[in-house]
C-alpha cells in the first residue's frame, strides 16, 4: 500500500486528499478540529468557509471562471460540492456554506482510501506529505515551518463581512436586481447622496477592534475592510462595493450608492453584506450598518471579524507543482503558499495532490502550460519576485494570445479573455488521457 499524509482539511487539504485517494494512494488526513479550533473557525466540518460564501465569477471571460472550469475537468471535489450547493448569485458561484462543508466532510470521510485523524500536528511530517494548514496555521507548526531552510514567512490581514437574517430586513426599502440586468439574485439597498455622506461620517468615527500588529498597509487589497476604504477617500466605497452602476430601477431616480446583499444559505434565511469586510467593534457594526436603508432593524447572525494571515515567500522555496525545491515529496498547498481565494486554494491542493500521486505511482510529472490558469498559478508562486504578495487568479498571470498576422486583433476585452479561455480548454480536451491517467476510483 502506498501512503501519504495531508495536514489540514480545509479547501486545499480536502482537495489534495481527494485527488491522491482517487489515484490509489492511501491518505492519512490530519485535522485538528474539533480538538482545537483556530481563531476564525467554528464548525467541525471540513472546507469551512471563513469569509464570504462566494467563489466569485463563473464566466469564461473571468480568470477565476476559467480556473473553475479547469478544476471541473479534473473532477474537483471542491467544485463539485460547490456546484451542488449553489445559491442564487447572478454571474457568480455562491454556495450554502453549511451544506457545502457538510458535503465535503461526508465525501472525505466515506472514501475508502482516506483515514481522518483528529489531532494537531506540531512538527514537519515525513514525506510523502502535503501541508495545507492555511494562513491560520497553529503556532507550533508555524514555528516548525519557519525553521525550514531557505524560507521567509510574511503576514497580511484578512477580514470577513457580516451576515444578517432575511426576516429582519425592511423589504419596503430594498429591491431585487443583479447588476446590468443579469437576473434578480441580489437584494439592493439604495442610498441618496445625503444618506451616503451620513453613513461615511459614521463609518469613519466608529470604533475598531484591536488586532495584534495591525497595519493598514498590510491589508489584503482583495478583502479590504470597508472602513479602510473610506479612509482612503470618502468616495472610494462608492466606486467599490457600493457602486450603483447597473442597478437603476426602471422609472426610479438612479441611486447615489447601493449596498448589495447576497444569499448565504439554501433556505434563503441569511444574507451577507457584499464587500463589507470589517474590523469595527460589534456594537458599532450594528449601529453603523443599521444606517443602510433596509437594515434599520437587522439581526446579525454573524458579525464581521479580522484576523492575521501568514503565507510563505514561495518563490525559490516551492516549484510550480507546490513541492519544496530542497525536499522531495514534501508539498505545501492553499493560502499558506501565497495563492488567494477559495478557488485558488482548492486549485493548489489539486495540483499538489495530483503531482504527488503521479510521483508515487511512477508516472511522468504533469506539466501545465502557462496559458492555462492552473499552470499560470504554479508559475506565479515559483517565479522569483522581490515583492511577492498573495494573488488571486487573473488573466494578467496567464500567457496572452500570440501575435498572428493572419488573425484580426480582438479589441473587446471580454471576447479576448474568452479566446484565452478557449485556448486553455482546448488543451485540456487534447490531453484528457494524461489528465485521467492513474485514476482508480
């Protein structure tokens, strides 16, 4: 029997364990919950979604949409569970977070090649192994990781948005609509200019919770607290999560700003405030966010919180398969590697899991080209970069279309991105035999 260890049953660890198990490798999956929880985790289930319930855009004109489609080609556990637990979110893939985590847990626990061990790992495991403990890695293991040769660790601050109950909303002041007429999956809270100004004043004067070592310059740009946006300029939120573009009601005056709410569970009882990550103290969240039209008497099922995340300075330490350069068959996966986002974390787990499985099964390495989203991500974490920072999947990381004198230049950005995606998916189609090589279950 060929065995491997996976440390951590988050998005990346669950995906890595699944890909290994399907290729005949017996996996010992170590997860410290429910024996011990990190500051941001509360559920005993695996692949717990700490921040938003959104996996972001699902169109091929969006880089993360391409990444999702590539993961589906590999029968990704995380993507299949997300697709089956989808809730309405316009052009995005959002999930019932409890149903999603429950399904991942059940499928992991029921796989005959996976043994789950509920214990905390405090030292670097012997290879073959994948460390997927996330940016909230426990203190003892984080110290052991920092002692690895040639490694530096870096920090940034991440935040989660509040969740409110649907029954507590004042629907007389809220309307349903997705941006640009793409359905009606979002609840919209319109603001006049006067309401917006009063809200920003209250936001800027509200008390924030102390976060050890917090510095504004270390906030992750893709998950910035709403109060940090306002400090950059009073109109920054109005050009960010509160932008009213594409949300005008027929026959109504265009709103000055709009706060959107996205369904958070399949039963349609919970909604999260989109883009409102925050570190405001809980009483001030209730007071300030209660100024949003329709949220005057909102009941908070969960308040927003902020926490410090740790990631590796991966270039020069990991290769494009997320394997340690100096130690064969020891891999890292997930946000600890410097990828950012749910889908990206799952993708790194998939790449690490498949790479280790192919190695253990005596197969040639799977080399993903840079014109695929998976290949571009692996290249980003392994290419020397003096200012390495967590990164979402983006078309800027993927090889552009080559110049072709016989082809008319595609000027429309969405069409150009769709052509980049089509090229990547054509490669997946042509290499399906290699992709499925070694799968036993």
